[in-house]
C-alpha cells in the first residue's frame, strides 16, 4: 500500500483529484472534525483504538483493528463498516445520517484523497491563528485580475496571419495559438455536418429533413447566419440551454433523505422554477439580471411576484430534518454557499468552512460573512394562490406552494471553529469575499453593493456583488461554460474552479476578450452563442490529422472540432423526433422519461435526489444533491443492454418503423427516409443494399429491428 492516493498541495493535481479534494473539504472533513476528532485526533486525551483521522498517513495506516481505509474499495474499508455499525460502531453515541455515510462511501470510492496535513489542521486552533493573507499579492492571480479587451496581435508570432481563414475576432486568437505550435486549422465541416452540429447545440434537436434540404440549397453568404438566428429564436432553444443551468443549480424535486411518507421536504412544484429558467433563456434575459433574480428577486422586484419563482435557485436546495438545529442549518448554509460560489464565481468557497482555504485567498471569516446572508434567509413555501390553506403565511402542503426563499431575521454569525457548531469564535459581519471586493481591506467595504449587506439579509447586495463590473470572475465563468457546451472542451479545464488548484486557461486573451465583449453586449447569452457558432473554429471538421494529432493529441489548441457524444437529453429527444412522437409543449409538470406514453422532452424529467430515474442515472446524469460543473461520460455494457431491452426504445423503434412504412410506397424510398430521419443523410450504396436484404420479407418484425438498430447506433449517439 502506498500513499499515492494523497495529494501534495504543492504539486499539480489532476482534475479528478481536485474534485476529490474539494469533496473531502466540503463533505468529509467537517464530519470528522465534529464527530470524530474528540477521540481520534492528536489532541485527544487518549487516541481511541489507536486510530487518528486528522492526518492522511495516520488515517491510511489505521489503528488497532487494522487499515481503516482501502482507497477505491468502500466494501473493504473498516471505517465505512464502522460508520454503518457493522461490527464496530462509530460514532458511538448515534450513527451518522445515511446521506453522510454515502458521502464517505463516495469519497473512498474516488480514492480517499486528502490534502497533506499542515499546522493549520490542529482541531483546536483558533481562527485568529491562521496566517494573514497578503491581499495585494493574492489579487495578482490571473482569475482575480479584471478581464480586458485584447487583440490577437498581442500573441507572439501572430503577425496578422489567419485573416483569410477567420470568420470573426475569436478565430484570430485561435489561429495565433495554432501558429505558435506549428499547427493549422482543419478544413470546414460539410454543410450537413455543420447543420446537425449547430441544431443540436442550439436547440437540442436534430434538423428536420426540410431544414437540411433548404440549407443545402442555400449558397448565399448569409446562409449560416439565417440558420443560427432561426435556431436562437426557436422556443426549443430555451429548453436545450435550461438543462445546462439546472445542472449548475443542482435542480431537484425532493430530498436525499425522506422518512416514510413524510413529504414535507419535497418540492412538488419545482417545475415552476424550471419553466422560469426555460422562458428566461428563450427570451435572452441578460445574464446579470438572470443571476440577480435567482438570488434576490423578492427584494429587487417586490411588486412583481411572478418573478419571485426565480428564487427556486436557492429555495430548491437540500433541506434537512431537525430544522433550526445549528449543525443542520450549517449544512444547509454550506450548500447555498457552494452553489453560489462554484456555480457563479468558479471558486470553492465551501472549503473554508472549517479553516482558511488551503489554496485560495478565502479566509474562514469570508465563509461566515456569506453564511450570515443565508442564515438571515428562510426557505419559504409561498401559497400558489389565495385558496390555499396556510399555517401562518406558508402553505400547509408543499403541493400547494411555490418553493422559494424570503427574508428571515437578519443575523451575523460567529465563526464555527473548525466547523464545529458548538465551538464559536468571533462574530463576522455579513459581507462578500474580500478578494473580490473593490476595497483593499475588509469585506464590509462591499456595503456599497445594492444598499449594503447590513440591509436585511444582504441578498440584494450579494446579487449585485456577484454581477458587479468590478467582479473579475462571473463573466469569465459563464463564458467558459458556454464555450464548453459548444466547443466540446472548456478554455479553463475546471469550469467550477478558477482557483489555484484549477486549470489555467488555454487561451487566456481570448477568454478575457470574450468576457468583456459579452458584458458590453448587454450580458446576452444569445450574442455569445452566435459569436461562437458562426466562427471558423466551430465550423471545422472533426477529422483527425495524424501529424497534427501527434503534436497536439488533446486538441488543446483547437485545430479541429472534437467528435462529441450527445447528452442523454439530446439522444432521447432525437429518438422522439425520428419516431414522430415528439411533444412540442413548452413547460409543465415533470414526466418519467422511461414512460412510453409521453413524448415530452427530456428536460421535463422528474429529478429525484432520493431515487433518480434509472434512465437518467445510467447515462451520466449528474448527482442533483450538489452543484455539477459538467457531465462525465462513461461507456458501459449496461447502457447498450438498456437500449436493447428498454420498453421506451422498443416502442419508439416500432413507431419509427410504422412511420417510414406508411410514408413511402417502396422499400428503397422507405430506407432513404429512415436514414434521413435518424442521421440527416441518405444511405450509402452498401448501407442501402444491406437494409434492403434485411427487410426483404416485408415483416413488421424486420422493419422494427432495422429501426431499433439505427436508433442505437454510434452515429445516432455522436455529433461530428
């Protein structure tokens, strides 16, 4: 057994290890401090069982009973067995909640990654003992420098090259970086490939046969622009891009822990927030207003209650039993801080709950300055209408409520020393992150934001601070997320961590230039999407050149478009589109995506923290218990087995087969239609011959088999 599972904080860390460290700091360390350090740390009067959990090497070494953790093997880890009261009982007073035990299981499965121990890990050190942060030096880090407009000529070796290839300004930045590394851009993708690519990217749906034919026939210089503007204006655009935001917002309709039939912590009308997101994005609400409404719509627009549903961003977060218990509420505040900081700012602020952030300039005091904002805010089930039965001002039943937040009793929090709600330090005024405030001194200087953090809960000030022109992060973070979705890989490889452990931008001048131009364009997400998809960079083919691939195997410098796998949402919706079963209704209550009786788009799937739909879970849908920086892609035999045996897919394959059988009189015409509906192209001679031989007996079974084969093929699942 080696110590390879532990990360030296001074060495570069892989993205997976970064994620694991963040998970440890947010989910594991606070539990160890609160429930284990008293008996299992260097400061304990007697280290019980010889096991210490405050040091990575000691924890791996284990205690009297043997090795406590087997990284990557939860079932073989004694620590997890003890937490489950299987042979041993830890903690001895009462077991940890099941969701917390699942966190430990996940952590061990990911390799039980911990940062190396340091002097600041002393469980009884006071907050004041933390070393002072040099704020002037901290603000020199690239992510804390204000973004600025740039010119491609600033890149060494540019020399004005690429102007004939470039379709817009961003292309010249890309070409300059390609030139630096002796690379050249790929040829353009075919018109059919480009149209299929941009249709999925902007609407989440394949182009229709009519759209393909019209674009192929349009040879004008404005052909691509007309297509893009039409897709951006379509109602389907909001549905496609809403799901991206719902991942960021950890959207869900219940909790990971529900006792019996107790539905008091569920969100039956969460779909109202989802519908708000869809309509806001379809209407191109400026991103700064989009963010402000989700943090403080009730304070910014008190006379417009229809806008308050945006507060589901906060109001649909995890909620726990034992309401008002300090430890329970501390966990809820951490969720809000994590969602806001990683989702909007690209910073792992929640890592500062127990101690000053080990890598970024975020002291524990800043964490509790933000926590005070959420401690001064209440979860609120606002009645749907005047007929709803209430208990005080709230709806009695969650089924009759809009799930939002409202102002609570304003309060400043005391620092919880090492995250322990029973050991309190100094009181911290509500405020913003020091490193992001205009002043060089204290977070309280952020009182210039929207009336100040002392005004009520401080949410209005927080909303203003997040999207203020002085904040160097917010525009960069959303530009990076949009680029990631459209270009297949982000400019900053860690979309929710722009801190020192995160990736450095591959194209820093391009990122800054896009961020500034995005803000100058009124924070318009549609402007940003249009700018990217009309670029020559986006328009390249995905073909792999062996010579260039040897120079840049990861395509870091964007010499080609990557071949991408469709998300589950796009894949399922493409099946519905091909079969003719797509329901184009916008908005409404949630569906079970596996049900054959519904043709509604996958964005409307019910999302459960307790019991996620097997279809969603099997195809890399993110865990809705926490903010998701991006989708992971896995390829497993279970996925193909699911597609071969899924009643949903079998049903829609039969619908597709019936559609093509009844729409054309001859087998060759039917086969051509099948390829057009599924792939947006005509079949090759070899494909046509094979298909004709397969369906030669004319049986319904053979046509169904052909349809299912086409729907589960790699070409159906991939985007060139």
